[in-house]
C-alpha cells in the first residue's frame, strides 16, 4: 500500500520529522520502518538543495517523503512536489479560501493551477495531470484560533486529504502562555476533538505532530490516524545527553 493509499484510507500512519540537512542520516532513518519522512522547510535548516538530497536518500530506501512547505504559496508547494514529495503539509491555513488555494497549488489545470515541470517528480509519479493529481497529498495545518474556528469549512474543501495539527502554535493561538502551558490542557483537548470531528464529518483524516512515540500512541488511541514523531535534532540531543549522563556515572 502506498503512502497516499494508506493515509487516505485512515490506516494508522506514522512519520518521522527532519529539521537538519543530513541526507546520510535521512537514509538511515528511512530504513527504520516509518511510513514517511517529512522535511520541515518552514522551521527546519533546509534549503531546496537539501530537499533534493533528502528526497534522493529516501528513494534509495523506498520511503515516501512529505514536505512542510514554507508558506501557503504556489511557488513553495509546486517546488516541493516537483522535487518528488508525495505530499505537502501547508502551514497557517486559516480559512476555506486558504485551503482552496492550497489545493489549487497541488493540482494541475483544469483542477488547479500547478505549473507543469515535475523534473525529479517524473521519476516517481505519473506525468499525466489527472494521474499526478491523484498521486499527491494536500494536507493543510490547523494551528491558529482562526483556523480552528473555520475547521469544518476547511475540512470540507474538495481536494483536502487531511488536516494536520500543529500543537505548539495551536495552544499558543488559543491563549496559552507557552507551547505546553498546562492551564490550557482542557481547551486544547476540546480543540483536538473539534478537529477530529470535522475530519470525520468530511471523510478525511486527522493528523498531529507529537514529541515522542509514547505521545503518538496516545493520539492514535484518541482517534487520530496519522502522527509525525519528534525530530532528528531532538533525538540527537536526547541521545547525546543520555550517553553523557551514563558515562559520568
């Protein structure tokens, strides 16, 4: 089953998050067994060359790649898909109009306005527009109070394959003093349920970023069908700290 088939079907889908420009590390992670690796072009340390190298490393291990693009703009979305991404996670989607713009950027005419020039993508995906449109994922993020207020309308936009929650920004957007402000646990939990319900009503999947495998397991139990786990830099630091502590006794 391809990533597109698995995610759209609602089957449990688990991804890994990459912030650094290190294709050799990506190649190793890609062999662990995650359903996809997502490159964070918005907050990560990645330029277009790094995306190309990362996608090539994934291809070597037969792993699918997503990109969290810099912004909801035709250029960034088209560039990521042309590089060979199976789909894009689009930040700061606050309205149905924003979602429609994201969908149009992912699809070729007449369904959308993506420019024909797949370059690397033609090595992995069909080049006929209708077939190519069906082979990529459009995944808007819900991470603001405005996006949450419009989540039912966003989820119902044709061509949206799923919604992805940015938990840190969403908690801040709801009034939290910090990305993990415990005073907003109840408000945040209600927001998660609203997103899940909107996705279920629209027949699409609900996803969320998680800081660990343990939290991902909890989110799956709550009803999410796809989760990304932590990040390469987080795990590098955690492992280095743990080994240093053991060595120091």
